[in-house]
């Protein structure tokens, strides 16, 4: 995992107007991503809440602490990495 400080940012909220409250904030980000397009296989991301949008899921808030700590996880960007890490396969079929 990589922290925001390691990525070269001292705060995850360094945007003009953030502290001045120019806009009322009622929702948070859906995803934070760092991609170097010259090295896409080493892209990093974090979902501020969790992997699932279902509040009853064990994965609903499984990434919240990682986000709060300013950390990221390596994204799986190529087929070989995805297949090596998968825990199952879901196949959808039409009637």
C-alpha cells in the first residue's frame, strides 16, 4: 500500500476552496486513483467506503480505514494478475 504522503501530497484535501466551504459537501468520493499512463500496471486506488454498495455486505465498509489512513492498494490491471488473484467466477446467462 502507498500513503498519500508517499505519493507526494501532504493532505488528501488540498483543493482550492475546500477549507473555505465554497460548496456544501453532502457526499464523499466514490474512488481515488493514481495512474501513471507510462506504467499502468502499477496503478493504485482506494474506495473510500468499501467494495460493495450493499449496506448489509461484509465488504460495505472494508476499505474505509485504508482511505482514512491515506493509503492505496495496487490495482490489478492486466488479465494475468486478475486471474492469479481471483477467488471465483460469476457467469451470467440469458434465458
